[in-house]
C-alpha cells in the first residue's frame, strides 16, 4: 500500500474505534477487533486498483475472504457501498461503522460528511450515471450518520475533537 493510503487507513481505524467504543458504552455490542481489522485493511487493494481500475472494495473483500478472514472481507467489500442500508431504529452493525468512518476521513484528516462526499463527487463523478450513484450514496450516508449519532453521546460535528481527544495520534 502507498504511504498515504496507510495514513488514511490508520485514521479510518481511529474514527471507527472511537465510534465503536462509544457505541459499546451506550450498550450496543459491536466487535471492536473485527472493526479494527477491517478499518486498517479496507483499502488493501487500492494501490493496485490505480493501474487495474478494479473495484478495490470488491477485490479487497475477496482477498481477505480467500485467506480465511470471511467476516473482515465481508466488511471490506462494503466499505464503499453497504450491501443493505438499514432504516431507523435498527442497531448499527460493524460494516456500517467502517463504511461511515471511511466517509469521514479525507486523505488522513477527519472532515465533515459533506466535505468528504463533495470530494468524492468532484473526483469520481465522471458521468451523469456516476454522479447520480454518488449522490444516492451521499443521501444514504447522511441517513446512516443520523442513525449512528442517535446512539452516540456527541454530535457529528464533534467527531474530530472526540477522536483526537480519546485517541491521540502517536506519530
């Protein structure tokens, strides 16, 4: 993996672990080890996707599943687009945590969902169809954010401060 992708993955992991720990304190039972592994590995095939144009979520998920890490691979395969999108009041699951954490990290910085989704739209919307697909995912991500933060003791705009306070960067 390229260094900047490693940096991104480490930050996604910090966000995912922060969300998980806080949700678990609120009585939601999430597997923090599974989330940590999937968050760190979510872009495992991203570097090669630059030359192959493959869907790095699918190939990354398949790579882990082929090596026996079925659950981690299943989550990685959904880090761009969830297999299903729950509606209120469903309890959050591990794939949603990693998916959302990735949507809040631009390069290695924690940003708002709007900033991250705007970047994705600018970078990847190269056709009317891709733009519509990204806007659809953006709306689903906003719904996911609302559902997650209904359970959390802080608001989306406080995520960066909360992560940095609870999980300071060790560099």
